């Protein structure tokens, strides 16, 4: 059993590292950049420009202002994004993941999760 768990863990890590080395489609990377720029500028029109109708309804100007107030400063001070990979979801959409590392807060990282459905952002989370 221990051998199985060790082998399973090693294979899982290998698979994750292989996914992390790949790059997202350029359009998906651009969509993330648009969202992060919109958060920095507290620009709801820019944020909505890459979103589907459900996401547009969900992201109100008030909600964007709250997010912007919390992380616009660190984003403006500089950050690195590292693509971690993509997961296929049962509903047919894709979830993409990045690690955001802030220059001004070296001990603070965020996980960006973005769901794409039919070429539009259908979900966006910073954790």
C-alpha cells in the first residue's frame, strides 16, 4: 500500500508539473490581463468587456470597487504571474489557474482562477 501511495503521489506531481510547464491559449492570457488591468483601474466596462452575461450580472461596480480597493495597490506595484494549468470541467468549460506573486508583498501570493465558456469569462476568483 505504501508503494502504491508513493507511486501515485509521484505520478500526480509529474502530471501537475507537466501541465504547469505549458502555456494557456493567448486569448485566455489576454483575458486575464484585461481583468487584472480593470481591477487596477476600477474600470467596470473594461472588466465586463471579456465576460459572459452571467459574469457581467455578477460583477457589479460595487463588487469591483471592493476588489480594487483590496488589491489594486499590490497589482500596480508589480506582480509576476505563473501559469499553473487548466482543468476540463464536466459542464464542458475550462478552468485556468495562475499564481500571482506581488513584488511589494513577497510573502503574499494569490491564486487566480478563471473559467471560460464559449470564449468568454464565466467565472473569476482570486483566492
